[in-house]
C-alpha cells in the first residue's frame, strides 16, 4: 500500500437523521499514519462525521448517508461490506472509559475472542497493553477487575482493547475529556506514539489538545440549517497560525458567538 | 515522560540557535580575515553566505511560532522560546554587520590600507569572545557570566574610542586619507555594534533564568 495515498477519501458526504441533515457535502481526505483532529463548536457534526468512518451510524435506524467514503480505495458503504469486520479494522475509543466489568485480561481478550483470534492470546494481550503504555502498571494484576483502575488507566485499557485486534485506524471521540490534566497528557503522549503505526482520527472539544496532538486539523461548523459542514482542513501548524478562513480564525481566537 | 516530543523539539530549537551562533561567529571571523588579508573572494563569500544566516533565523522563528501556536509553552519553556526568538534576531543582525564589514573590504578594493590593523582585530577578538560566552551563558543558564559580558563591553567601547581618535588624527593631518579612514571607522563601528548585541544576548539570558527584563548595558555608544 502506498503510504502517501489517503486512507479515507470522503466525497460529497451528507448524513441525515430522518429529514434532518446533520452533515452537508463533506469532502476531505484522511492521511495515513497521521493524527487528524476534528474540531468545532458543539453540534457541528464532528462526532457524527467520526462515526461515519467505521459505520457506527448504521446502528441508528433513522440515519442514512449520501455521497461516498472510500476506505483503502474501496467504498466503505458498499452493500457487500461487512460492518462488523470493518469495525475490527477501524477501532474506536469513546469519551468515557467503558471497560467491561471483567478482569483487565478479559477486557483485552474480548475482541480477540469474538474475532476468532488464532494466535497466542497471552502474547497479544501483552503486546496491546505495552502499546497502550499500561503493561508496567498492570502486569502483576491482570486478573483484577478493570473497574479498579483509575480513569486514565481505564482509558488506556480501552485503547489496548481496540489495539488487540490490530486495526488500521483508531477513531477517538474525546478520549481525554473525562480525565484529569496529567492523565490527559499521558493519553496524548500515547496517541502520538501510536500514530507511527496507526492512522488516528480524534474528535476533541479541547482546541489546545487538537493543537498539541494532531498533525492535521479539520474545522467544522453548523450552518443556519444546523447542518455541519467542513470549513477548513490543513496542517495543524497552519490552522493555528494562519488559518485561511475567517470563520476558523474567529473560532480559534475566541471571537465567536 | 509526558510530552516527550515537545521537549525534544525545544531542545533541538536550542541546538539550532547555537548552530546559527556558530555560523555568525564564522562570518565575523571571515570578514575580519578578508579585511586584514585584502581577500576579495573571502569577502564576497561572507556577503553571499549572509543569505544562509537569514534563512536559518527565519526557520528558527517559524519553529518558535509553531511551538507557541500548538504546544501552549509555559514558565521556563515560554521564556526559552521568547529568548530564542530574541537571540536569533540579535545573531542575524550580527551577521549583517559581518556582511557590512565584507562590503567595506570590497569597496576598499586594492587601495593600500591606511595603517596596519592592530586595534580593530583586537576589538573583533573581544567581541567574538563576548559572542561565544553569551551563547555559553545561554546554554548554562549562567547569569553571573551574563552580567560579566555586559561589563566587558566597556573594553570594546574603550578600544572603539581609541580607534576613532586615531583615525580622526589621520583625517585632520591628511584630508586625502579621509575616505580610507572612514572605511576603517565604519568597520570599527560595526564591531562595536556586534559587541552591543552580545550584551543584548546576555540580557536575554538574565530574562531566561530570572524572568526579569533588564537593561544592564551602560554602553558609551
């Protein structure tokens, strides 16, 4: 696979919940092995857009899309595509850490088991926990309940769980918003490390976090009809020093009502 | 460690600043060699290489802007970035003085020098020493050394005074020497300015360490 080719190509994407158009005519590409941050005011559709990348919106009965998303050059929404299989290639980490009420070990093993993983499970669990920078903290207590971990540890466990099935992409929906500042920085450090081997798309309310952590930033807004649209997408340093759009400038400088 | 990439970027920024300092120091040394040895090719080289110094300064500035925009630097990190921004401007300006000296060399052409160059190279040695030490003080966060550099500027000022008076005498006794004497006076002035800028760097070191903005310089010029 050509590393320079975008991993996702979004064209004329609109998303409707019944008659309400939540996303309008989004065109964008997601760069491989980079961290792309989606930012914008509440209700701009950034989480909705994120969920389009692994067909999580399929789970909402009233949702339908127009337009197209290519993943690795193939239509992500083609009827022949198995959405469950896609979700193992495009993993997701949510706002609140959501470990299962099981042991640390079982949390990571879960995805492997349902995907019929045939390799050495212990080995896969250690690899995932190491990649998620959690191994050293939990290696002596793998059988303890995941719920005994701190919030930051739980979120890293959820990242380990997503990594266990060896996805190509990790989608993160405000992964640090429920964490304290130090745990937040630890997650950010982890995300930077992971971007060497994975493509990451992250939604964040925290603009400074987008600036710190991402390589590319996409700014979305809701129009008068409340549909989210893409205002600007570029290198993070460009967006935060010399945005092209006056709307981006207004948002990131706080001159925004 | 948290934010390891950011801290790596900050360290490499300091390394780049020192690389700029070393480029400027070489430019000053070469401009003086060109003047002493009437070496036109070397003088032309200094003039040409000033563009590289300018580019390096812009690249440093861009790195600082990116880090400020994306990394929310605070406390000593913020002071480091502000210091790098200021010091890179001082260094770039010193490079311009070296270029100025090289241009004077070219303007003087094949004319025999007015007098043997003694005090001017001595001034240049002092100011290059101040430049080197100011960058060492930056690396070591050494305020005592920074204050010492500011004091040492008096010596360069005194030498400049001496050169000025001497050249004035040449001009008064032989008006046909005015042009050549003026060239040398410009050179001496450029060197004196380089030393002043080394004290500016030293003052930035005081800011870097203490957060205090000071003007310690009591330069005569």
